[in-house]
């Protein structure tokens, strides 16, 4: 961490030695002031991008159109951005054109919140023209300038507002909050990818519960470009501690389960949000497995008298169907629920151990391969029977009714073969 800061100071000193102004700005100043770990140091300077490129040996033109040059110091990248103001805002998003300026003050003025509009010079002097320090002390989040104007310029700032409020435990100041409530319909202009990024960061952050509260109380999710099922989350009884769940995807799955969304709805939302395939699949599997276990346990009318064996069977079958990892995730979700059915309580108590003890959960773990079965039943042609046979062996092995040894598996395969062929 020290080293990271030293590199930033090197960049700043070199620039000032050449007669330019240079400061640490934005998130790093805020996080330093709060005593938080700084993720990356951003530097603002009066030097133009070409000048920055000529002053440092190793640079990458990462964002020349925004005036940003990445400078490498001991292989660590630092973003150096020329003081600028932004041209006209288009489509309620930040502009593509920028205008370079000569003073820091105006550069700070274009920034979103007072706490993000502070700078530090090479001697550690804080430059804070909008009272960011005071706002942080009062745990207050405030727009630089007129909140309405700032949110109209760039509607994404409203989501950033909620994210920062949650992450740092801040209360949006009155004018900022009322501007947000007034202008939230402008979020319909923001690309869903941007909404996704903010949403996942909020859920991944230090205080996901506060993030959810803010999403509910502001009602912003009702105004996204594409309609989300998640928009139906509403205030009400408090949520369990979401930060006990390992990551943003578990937390998101938990929200879907809580609002009673189906796996299809969760899946559709995540597509709308342009989430990755892996992210979507992970959440969809958690919601599906949860739904399915609930239905199966619920459809069993004598639910309360279901035997331990039946419960274990349902659990292990779900692990085969949705993957052991998914069931571990579902277990984590149950562990945070306060109202559990009798079956769910058993799954919380025993589910993890059952998964650990499960000898196999996938066909690939079986001590027999499809090829071996083909050989055993030659000259039978491959067909759906093969998959069915493997599935039957997997189920018996997973449930502990059959040992995962080649000989035993081949014998069981022979016993099942006729019956399975008959189905075809
Ligand atoms: P973090 O990276 O921890 O989310 P950050 O403050 O570094 O927080 P970035 O998105 O990395 O946030 O942006 C860096 C700085 O650029 C911000 O601190 C802020 O000063 C400015 N900034 C970023 N996005 C906007 C925006 N949409 N409107 C105005 N200023 C912005
Ligand atoms: Mg940052």
C-alpha cells in the first residue's frame, strides 16, 4: 500500500518539477481521509496528455479522448488525467467531448459528490473547495453544486449516490435526496450494463443491507430502461444480514427468493442487465434449486412427518441435478433465513455434512465410463439408454446404495440394462 502511494507521489513530483500542477484526486483522497485502503491513485494535472507522454518513459494511452494517460511506475499503473471540464451532456450521460482547462478548481467542480471532489498535493495539503471533509464528518453525501442539475447532466450519478451512501454509511443530504426522487425517471436513459455494474457493486459492498434499503426507499429500480422483476422489492420487514452471504451473486439470489421471483424471472432480469452467462447461470441455479426443494418438500403433504431419509434423498437428488456447488450455495441462503420449514431446518443442520459425505455428484466421478458400458453391452448402438443408465448408476452411488467401484457398477449396470432398454 505504501509502495502504491510512493509511486503516485513520484508521478506528482516529476510533473511539478517540470512546472505543471499535479494532485491526487477523487476516490483515493476520500479513502485516505477515511483511513480506508486505497484501491488506486488517480492523478489530475495541468499537463496535456502529450506532455505527460513525453515526461514519463513508460505510458499507455488508455483514454486520450478523456485526457487520460496511464503512467507505469515499477510496473504499477497510475491514471494521469489532464484538468478538464466536460462539454455538453448528451442523453443524460457524460459527454464524449472534453475541454482541457488550467485549474484544479474547475476540474473538481465537474465531479459528482463533495467527498469525491477533494485533492491532495505533494505535501499532503488537502484542497477541498466544496466541503467534502465536513460532509464526511457529518456522514452526509452531497452533490457538488445543484443536485438537480448534476443528476440531469448524468443520471448514472443517482445510482452512484445510492452506492456511495451504502458503502460509506452516509445519508444523502436533503437537496440531493429530493433531486434523486424527482429525477429518478431519467434512469430510463442509462444503459442496462451501467445499472448492472452499480447494482452488483452495491450488493458486493460493505453494507448490502443498506444498499437494499436505499434501493427500496428510493424506488429507482422501477425506472430502468428494461423492466426488472427485482423492481418489486419493497420496504417492510428487515432483511437478514446479507453480508453473511459470500458474494453479490448469493445476495442477489437471496433477493429473488425473498420477493418470490421464479428462476425464469431472475434469469430474464439478469439478461436485461447484461450480466455474464456465468453470473446468470449461478443465480438461476440457486433460485431453481431452492424453488424445487421447496416444492418437493411442500408437495409432500405429510411434510412435517417426512423421514430423515426422505429429506436426505431430496437434498442429494437436488445436488445431482443442480450441482454440489449450487446446493452448498442454497445451504448458505437457508442459513440466513429466519422462517424455515421443518425440512429446511433439517437441511440447514445436516445439508453441508451430507454434501461432504456424498461419494459422487457427477457422472464424470463414477468409476465407470460410457465407453466401458458400450463395451459391456456390445454390439448395442449408443443411444439415450446410455445416458439413462449412467444417471441411474449415479443416483444409486450418490445416495450411498451402491459403491463407486468399477466391478460393482458394471454389475449394477447389467441388472438395470433390460429395463432401461425397454423404455426406448
Ligand atoms: P470507487 O472506484 O471506489 O468506486 P471512485 O470515487 O474512485 O470510487 P470512480 O468511478 O473510479 O469512483 O471515479 C473516480 C472519480 O471520478 C470520482 O471520485 C469522481 O470524482 C469522478 N467521477 C466518476 N464518475 C463520475 C460521474 N458520473 N460524474 C461526475 N464525476 C464522476
Ligand atoms: Mg476508482
